[in-house]
C-alpha cells in the first residue's frame, strides 16, 4: 500500500518544497494522485542550468531555451493566483528579459515573502522599471548581473527585513533612494557593488546588521545607523568618514584594505611626495580615526593585519573603548604599533585573541610605536586588564613560545591561555629543534605555574605535538 500518497496535500506539498521545481514536476508521473500536486507547492526553485545542462551545449540551442521558458510559463499559469512563499530564480544568457519581468511581477503580486534573483546576461539585466512594490516581501537577494540603475520612487518594500545585494550595479544617487523605501529593514549585506556615489551614506534607523565588502567608491562614506548591533566592514579605506553614528554597536569586524604603496607614501616625509599626487594618502588613512571613534562603544572587535597597519598611522587619535570585552587580531604581516595603544585604551578588556601569532606580532612590545611615550611603550603590569589570552593557528615555533612568555610577564591579570592550531599545521623542524620545542613547552608550563596562569592546549594540537616528537625522535 502506498502510504505516502495517502498523506494530506499540505503535508505532501511541504515535503516537495525541499526539492527543486524540476524535481517536483517529475513526481507528476507517479500516479493521478500526484498529477497536479506539484503545482500546489508554495515554493519555486528555478535554475536554468538544471534544465539546460550547459556542459552538454544545450544553452546554445534556441529551441531548448524556449522549452525552458515555456516550462516556467506553464508553472506560473497552473498556479494561478495561489499564494507563494519562497522563490529562487537563477538564469543566464538566452532567457528573454520580457519573460523574466513577467515571472518576477507575478510572484510579487502573489505575495512572495522570500525572493532570490541571480540573472547573468551578456549585458546586465535591468530589473523591470514598472515598479518593485510588495507588502509581503520580507527577504530579498539580488545577485550578480542585475542593474538597479532605474530604481526610483517606484520601489516600496515596507515589510522587507533582509536585503542582500551581490555584484549588482547602481547609477549615481540611486542608492540613496533604496533605504528610505525599506523602513523596516534590519539586515543589509552588500558585496562587490558598483556605481555608488562618490559621497555615500548608509542611513537607516531600523538597521541592526550591516555587512559591506568591496563596495565603497573612492569618495567619502558615512554611517547613520543608530540601531546597528553588528558591523562587518571589509573594503578599501574611504577618503573620509564624515559621520559614524554607531552608538549601539555591539560587535564589529573591520578589514581596511590598503596597498603597500599607500602605506609607504603615508609614512614618507611630506616633501618626498610627488607634487602632482592628488590623493593625500596620509590624510585619508588618518581619517580612519573618525570611524574608530564611531565604533568606540563596541563590546567585540575584530581587526585584520591591514587594519592594524592603517591604525598605526593614527595612534594619537585612538579613542577609548570603555565597553570592549573581546579584541581579536587576525593574521598577516603588519606593524604592531597600534596594539599597545589599543590595549591601553581598553580599560575593561577581558579577552585578547590572536590568530597566527608567528606573523602578527614582534618579539616584544618594546619600541614599537613612535606615537606614544617611552614609558608607555611596554604594557605596564599595573594597567593591562586582560584575563584570557587565546592563541589560534599555533605553529610550534620558538618565536611563538617567546611571545607567550612575554604575555605572561606583562599581563598581570592573566588567568588563562588557550592555544590551538585551528587548521594550521605545525612546522616541520629538524630533530634538535623538535626536542628543543618539547623543552621550551615544559618551561612555558613551569613559568605559567609561577604566574598562576592556566595553559590549555586543544586536543588536536596536543596530539600533533606528541606525534611530531615521537616521529622525529
């Protein structure tokens, strides 16, 4: 007996919603019971590559592309005006733009709440200018190949909470229209955006999560987001940050991309710059202090090595992070000048996390920053509040052990050190160095006991250290 077919339509449609639209259509051949059941599924997952099999060259055959468009038209027709929840539409070159416009307008009119669009043409696909309005849309993702240059007052999405823009293009001044048209927006994710204005502002009273990656132009960039809780910002340094209203920020991950040439120019004496250099690099990088001041209330902060490089140029303007509890520094070759200043300006810092210690820091904190006085160049034992130190990406080098010993000397409040490899392999030194590593690790443990600090090594790292010693000896 076919027990599955005896389930209610609602249950079967829910099961089918986990399949692609092509897979749900194939169930129509099972029996009369299933003939039109797939048309009642409230989700659509349409990907032309699943139908056209480009690896077989079918995308180049007009009759195959037409059959795909006819298939989608038939689905739309069979579903009529029935409500729809989630739609994913991925199409590439060859699909008629008028068909695309009709499909998108149809699902919007039927109250779609989750819409994912990724349309790649030879030229960019211009989303229909007939209007993009919906009182039901809650999540919208617009992927590569779509041009939003037409967006005007015709867009209005009062219920939209999540907006993801990936590799889309705006015309100048059109981005400013977007956020006011989404008054309930809580999450905005922008990656590889083109065509933003030279002076752009992200302004939203409702926004709580903001992620920006490779999207800011060469001009100024401002944040007017008083309700923002999370900021992920990975981009080139903007010319200026006129406004950084981020007063309620809880967590920030900052990756300021800067070239080696820019750093060298910024550190060179003024008279060494070329007279025709229109970009005052030192001023540009110095303006990052305004962004740091805007995030001064953050409780969790993650900085990359390139960001530390930039911050080393504005140590004197570093704000006090009174609320910061966790500071995470990621790997990379960089100057360490900004770190003592950061530690000094974090009076309530509880945890310091460093990824790939072998690359991130110098042998000591001494003589690392010309911006601070000599007596403050070493972390004073009486002021550093860090209680927990996390070392990730440990490679087992003598230099890393030396630096950990330095932390034991200069972090008087330190209670715990956690060491893990987290995907990084241990170095493969010669036998004498392996034996020395074992000795140095034992000395490190003894030193930690005298400092009343607990050292914890993750299980995978412990096994690797043990196996390496046994293998080499």
